[in-house]
């Protein structure tokens, strides 16, 4: 019985020792896991065409992370990634021209965020800068410039209109840390009444141009006929003077036109010198 009690005590001691070892191992594993989690949360990467905005307890910091690996304080700091690649946006804009014609247009804009100021964009606007900044700025720029031109000038001076809108828009967006890369006016649309008026004007100009061409053609043809008549008159005058100067020329002209038949009546004189008509 004493031997059994002794063995039981030995087993208990062994179990207690193993439990202590297991507890130490578990503590080591837990500590290792905590360190691993901390390490994972302390590093990160910023992709190509992106910048990282550093937040500390949600507050925006001055630090902006470039592309590549970055380090931060786990659970205290976080990083928000902002796209700085060129982006495209198309916006419909409506405005009034200088002559109070309603003009609707479609604008295509290529732009990108200022990489060094993405923290300010995130702090002031967030990621919804398309709706909050881009679209309203396009509307205001189009209205400001369109009001300087008549509806007809918007068509004939389209390149100048485009340059002025682009300059106006560039200044507006630069204040909000956005750069304009390219700007295009895809289309101008006017009211149906204005389109009909333009079509009527073009038609009238075409008709006037045709009338001018016809008048010029008639004038040229008239000048040609006058010259032709003047030439004929001069020819007749020269021939008449030649006939008056030489009677034999008259007989020659008569012979040239004679059909070879003797006329029944000669009249007062024969056209042939030295030839008498037959009875």
C-alpha cells in the first residue's frame, strides 16, 4: 500500500511539472503571436501610382509615403492610399452665350492629384473629389468663358474658347491640389431655333455666293460677245473699205457665191467683166 502511495505521489509531481512546462510554452507561443501581429501591423506597401496618407489616431499627419515599403506604429497609426495616376472624367455643362443663347456641351478632362499634397486632399475632401471639386469647377469655368462669346463665335473660335476654359479650370483646380493634364470640348449643342437660324444663314450665304458666281459668269459671257461683235464689225468695216477701194474684189466675191447657173434677169449690168448674158 505504501508503494502505491509513493508511485501516486511521483505521478502527481510529474503531471505538475508537465503542466508548468506547457504553460511556459503556451506563454511563449502567445508572446510570439503578439509580436508577429505587431510586426505585420507595423509595415505595409504603397503600390505604383499611389501615395500613402499617414493617420495617427485618425488625425492626418504631414508625412506622405511614396511607393514601396513603409513603417508605422501598430494600432496607433494607419495609412490611407490615394491614387495619383492620371484620371479621366466627362461632365455635361450648360451655360449662356454672350447673345443669351443656351449652350450645352460635354467636357472631357484628364487630371491627377498633386502627389505631395494628397494628405491635404484627404483631409479637406476625401476620395470623392470628382463630385465635390472636379464637376463644380468645370461648370463654373464653362459658364465664365462661354459668357464672353456669342453662340456663333463659340463655333468659329472653338480653339480659343477651349484654351480659355482650360486656363480658368487649371487655376481653380490648382488651388485644390489637382493638376489638369488635358482638356477637350467633345461637343457644343445649341437650341433648335438657333440651329435653324444658322442653317438658314448658311443657305442664304450659299445662294448669294451662287448668284455672285452666276453674275460673274454672265458678265464674262457678255464681255466675250461684245468683243466678238466688235471683231465682226471691224472685219466688216475692213472688207467694205477693201471693196470700195477695188471693184474687182466685188466680182470675186460674186463669183465665189455663184452656183454656176445663169440668172434669167441680169438687171442693169452684168457682174462679169466682158461677158454678156445669152438671149
